[in-house]
């Protein structure tokens, strides 16, 4: 995989942030369907822990799910000091779904594949986008930061 420029990663984050900003307040019954990839429902993955043959890896997965339960889920409560915002998200903003203009290697001009679109927490959108940007990279954290910087420049 070819490394993307910092400018392209920032542009990708900004595009996804603009899309989420435009979707603010939008709702549709079809966006309420359950989806195993929806991070909000991570605890449902516990039923698959038996499929992880290596005991050390299974314990690591259980630890992550327990931490999610104790740290993240309380933030989803409307009574939390700063509850997680919800809304419609694309849920799959990656280098195969973001369209880049032919005139510039850092201009994101569109997005395709809305099959993972659903109602979720907004933070899941940027988490998925940043995670894809980090794949097979020399400096994955810097690439994630670029995407997050672009996103939060339009949708803090």
C-alpha cells in the first residue's frame, strides 16, 4: 500500500467530519438496524471469545471488553458529564471508499459504499477512519493524528 500524504489524510478526516456535520439531526428508521461492527455493541463479541484458541489472546480480548464495559459504556449514558454524541455515521471511511480528485492528490471529492451507515456514536466514525489510516503504515499514530486533526477542524 502506498503511503498517503499528510495533506490527503487531513483532507480525508475533514471530508468525513463535514459529512457528519451535514448528517447532524438527520434520522431514518433504516439507520437503527443492529450491526455487529457497531462499536456501541462491542459486548456482543463476548459470545465469540471461545473462538479465540490462544488463551493469552482470549484473555486480552476479554480485558478490552471489560474495560469497554467499565469505562466507555458509562459515557453513553445521557446523565454522563459529557455523554457520547450520537448520529448517523458512514462507518467505513477508508482508502477504498473515499474518492480523490484527479487534479489533486489531496482533494477528497466523495464517498461511496453506505452499506455500513447506521446510527451510532460520532466518535465511532473518527475511530474507524483513523484505524483504516493506520493500517500498514510506517508511522501509524502520526497518520491517525492527521485524520483526527482534519475531522475535528470541522466537527469538534
